[in-house]
C-alpha cells in the first residue's frame, strides 16, 4: 500500500493490487488517496455484486445516501434503477453495480450544513479513478457493460464520448479506453464484450416529463435483457 502520509496521488493506480479478487480490490480502495475527493467523502463506495456477473452497470459517482451507507445505488436514483431493472426482466442479483468515481463529490448547501449538493466529477477526477474501474472489469469480465450517463461513458471511452451518439444500441467492444492495472498488453476481445449506453436514473428524476424519460430508460434496459436472454 502506498504511503498515504504524502497526501493524494495523481491517480488511483498506485493503490490497485495486482493480485486478488474483488474483495482485495474493495479492501484496497477503502484507503485510496488517488485524488482529493477522499478528503470530504465519508468513505469509498466500491462496486458490489456477483464476482462473475454477466452485466456491469457503471454510474457516475456515489450520491449522498451511497456515501453514508457505503453502497452504490441505494438512494432515490438507485431505487428507480432497480425498479426499471425488474420491469425490464433483468435480475438484480445477477448485476454488478459500480461507479466511474468512487467518492462523493459535493458542495454544502447554503441553507443547511446537513444538505450536500451533488457536483459532477471533472475529467481529472474521472481519470484518477479509472484504474479501479479497469480492475473491476478485469475481475468480473462481464458480457455486457451498461454506461449510465456521460461520466460513465467518458470513464470507459475517453473525453470525446457522447451518450446521445450511442444510446440504446448494442455495440461490440475491442477494448476499454482505460489503463491496464496488470502491466500487460490489452487483448483483442472483439465480439466477447458488448456495450450499451443509456441515461443515468438521476436524469429521469430531474426530467420535466418523468414518464417519458423513464420509458426511455426502460426501453434501453429491455434491449439489454433481450441480449442476455
């Protein structure tokens, strides 16, 4: 483990163990100082789910409730997502849930110190946290990765990613545009991994027409369910 007394590093890569499964990653991530976001967050919120899940859902970052509980997708957006998964015919127990960024980024409310206002991670923070996502994908080795929103897509494919250009379509992936944590060359995996983009459930909650927004999310998840059937 790195000497954390020196303060945050430029990347989480120094903290990611080369060996071990998801449990080893989770233990190591608890002490991550790969970017300054750890300083204000309550705790690292690592991914959770089956070690060999066929599907990995990648969101943006933990929210207020996730930061407090230490689990991904347990707040309002997470509950809406789990409802949509069930309606789409995807078993929640067969999905690995994670985020592109593992610490909650927020600003305190001007009205009350108890309320914390979500702030979108910037590209430096997304890049710093990428090694954790790379390690999760390597360990789980899913058939399908679903990116929920723009931040998740940028973590996977770089800053030029646009969710509107790929939404709802199943796309084969030859490699993820994220750094390896194993020091090995990336293997050509075309055809063995697939990607699907959709909106983040928090966008549904913010939508003026929530029914239409939810219907779009549900339609995308049903595409994923048919692929996995």
